[in-house]
């Protein structure tokens, strides 16, 4: 499971002209799922995101989590996070989980993150053509892979 996390002043996702999810200050999480992902990946990643200290404290140091600052969470599925450009110029998405596997994992991740972070999680719609708007705060962008826990 891969997540590209952006600290934002605001973010929203629009589907067919309608806003599906939006937040003020908080975290936009672009989530990629592969066939090998399981509950262990969900638990680890949702805990890591909830506790990730990338918000400023009173001294301006990144010492506070999204929970500490009562920030919003917006999760958007993004199969392209598993795109491989190893061969040629057209990315291969063969490692991305297909919908029958990915949708239940995505839905479980959203529920687990909501429970872990003690707040509702706004979302897009799995598999939809979405337009994501955001104001990256910092900019702060963090890449996390549950299979490469560095």
C-alpha cells in the first residue's frame, strides 16, 4: 500500500461537477493499493498517517500530527502510484490491485483511518474520473510505502 501525503491548507475532490469530499487544513492522502496488500498494511499505514508529525508547533517545528491540530483528512484512490516506467515510455500498472481486491481494501482503509485518527474521513469515489484541487501547505509532501517502512 502506498500513500502520497500532502499537508494542505485546503483540498477537495470533484466528480462530474459535484464536490465529493473537501477539507480545510489537514492531510490529502492519495492511496495506491496492490494485490499483496492486507489488513496489516492498512493498520500500519493508517497509524503512521494519524501520528505523522508534520504540522508546526508553537515554535514552528514539525512536532504535531493531524490529530493534534484537529485537521481534516481526505483520501483519494490513485492506482497510478503503482505505475512502473522501467520499460518504455508508457507506464505499466500491472502491480495495481484490480477493483474486486482494491475496493474492499480502500473502504477498510478509510474506516480504519477514521477510527485511528478519531475523525471523519472525506473521500473521492474509487475508480471515478476525479478532479483533485489542493493548496499544499509548506510545501510538505511525504511518500510512504507499507512494504518499504523506512
